[in-house]
C-alpha cells in the first residue's frame, strides 16, 4: 500500500523534482524541500545540458566513467518527456558536437581518437542506442580533415577535432517545464525557503519513520527521506548516520547564457581534455558559453561549502568579457555570436563530484566520474546524482525499487 506513505525529498533540482514526480504518480504524497524560493534555481538550470554518452571522459581510459553514464543518458529524452508530458524536439541541439583537442590537452590527439572510437563502440552495442535524443545506433567518432579543422577552430592551439553524436538540451526551457509539472501535481507539497538541517530516525530503528528538521520547523515525520541535494547533502547525511568517505569536490561555477538578435549558425563545440570550455548552440539564437578557469568560483572539500551570499563573485560584465575573449581567440566564429548579442545572462550552481584535484592535473581523481549513485541507511536514501543527464533514469529506478517491492 502506498496511501499511508509520505516521503520527504530534499533538493528541488532535476534529481529531486524527477523523484518527486515519479513518486506522486505512484500515489505517494511528497514534501519537496529546497532552500531557494523556487525549484531549479541552481545547477539544474544553469548548465550546458549536455546529455553525455561518455565522450567527455577521455582522461579515464578504463571506460568506467563512460559505461556508468551511458544507460541513463540514452533514456534521458524519453523519461524527461514522460515527466513533463511534452516533447523535447524543439530544444535539442540540431548538430553533432565537435570535440576539439587543445594543444595542452591531458590526452594526445591520437589517444583521444582511440578513446572516442571505444566509446562509440559502447554506444553502438547498447540495447537503448536507438532511444537517445537522436538515433545513436550507428555512433561513430569522425576525425576532422585539415580543412574542416581550420574552419571549425582557426587557431594553432587546437590541434585536432572530432565529430561525435552527442547532443544537448536547453536547460532553462526544461527547468521551466519541470516547474509547471511539479506545481500541477496535487500530491507534491513544495517546501521552499526551508534549509534542511538534519534527518534522523524517529525511534530506535532506521527502518521506521524519519524526522526532518529545518530552519523553519524542527520536527516532521516521514516514512522515508530521499536526500537529493547537491549543496549541503553531506552535512545532512552525517546527521542521518552516513559518514563522509573518500574524497570529494564541491565546485560553484558560472557560465554565460546568451541570446542573439538574429540567427547565428555555429557549431556546438567542446575544447578538451582539461580545464577549457565549450559552446552550445541550441537554436541559432540561444547559446551557452563557458570557460572553466574564468567561471570557477569555489572548489571546496568542506562537508558543507560556503553559502552563496559569501562568495566573492566577479562583476558579470568582466566575466562575460573574459569568457568571450578567450573563446574567440580559439574559435574566431565566436565573434559572430558576440556581435549579435542581444542579452547576456550569467548563471551558476553548485556541482558535487566524488574526486579531487585540478582538471589540469592528469592524475586528479576528478577525471574519473564513475563513483556516484545511492547510499542507504534504512529508510533514508542519499543520492549523488553524478550528472544532469542521468537524473531522470536514476529517479525512475529509485522509485521503482521503493514501490515495487
């Protein structure tokens, strides 16, 4: 029976909202908590929306990172359309991504070519390859010719390029539809503006009811608690009896979301592998642009990183100039985007990753992004989402496990 269950979901990003919606549609009442004044105010809105197939992780030659992300990413589109009851067709990038190998890449051009070919093999052999945002059942990584590379990059700093069948979604559009879906679901109660301080068993057993305490209300009881926070998740975990283990990184990053006054046709490009940047052209008017060293505000191994209002963030105009100057120096066609800019918005969010080290360091464990998933202590479950792309799939699997038993 699900009627007597009332589950607390902590965090109203893509992981928390997906989980809440799947639970509610199985007849379970959900209280969805977030410290912000609205869902989707952090990284789930302010990221590039890449639906990873594993091509990004060329510094993990074991292929474990690619294997870990693949199943969820292939089903991202279908599960998100189910959750939102609408098509994503108009908000998916129209072209294959270009992976551009920087002269200072952690992986040589030939090694990158070998890695991308291996990932393409993983994609082709997956039973859900045809269910991606586009049909990826014939996935290939094609190396650009010299003439194609010159047209795509135009800088001696870019030494090789590859076309791969990855796509992205426009995250602001997706975020707005999630807000509508959550607001329309009568079994979801939004608890916004509440910071969760602790979660602990109501009695002596972790398999019974759990208490959630916030800065607004000190004791409310739930059948289960699902912690889908990124910022502050580990601090709440500790109150629930899950000790921090291994190494981790809490990073706050900012990027540009730019709209042009007229259509500008450019590639979607990723400069790899290391602390570089990328450009997403969603629909020839809406763009995402990032340069990692310029946008990184905090990289912390604290259990609970600093609150946003304490961060020393640069002037948005200065950040915009630095990102555009750097990208244009590598990719001259960025000048067309810049010349037609109608509006530029700076957005950011916290990202949690199991791993530490600088992205410029080939030995950094941060390059291996396969250590994420669900940790459970009785009726308390903590989710390291890992990637935006895998959140709906992880949520679907979690809710199935909780309700099908």
